[in-house]
């Protein structure tokens, strides 16, 4: 009897950004960051499918984002 190794993956919820929450501004069907990132050098934007935003609801920041506290208004 052979035993198969466990499958070590998780299902992607958002096909557009691959669950990174950000897409390329120029190629908005490609993730901006991560394993399948666009890499064209354009800026990123919140994924319209899973990270919508408006003036009252800011977008979820990219993974690893660190806020620069020195830019806060005093």
C-alpha cells in the first residue's frame, strides 16, 4: 500500500489578482505583486474584484506594506 503525500496548496479566491489584492494599473488582469506579478514597472492599484475602495473605505494595503509614520500630520 502506498500513501500519497498531502496536497500543500490552497484554492485561489480571486483569479484576477491571485489573492494579492492589487493588480497592475496598465494590465489590470495581472497581479501587481507575488509569484505571478506583471513586472512591467507600472504602478499597482487595488483589485476591482476583491479590494474595492472609495473615500470612506480605503483599500487593503499590499502584503508587507509598512506605513511611514514620519508622514503623519501632527
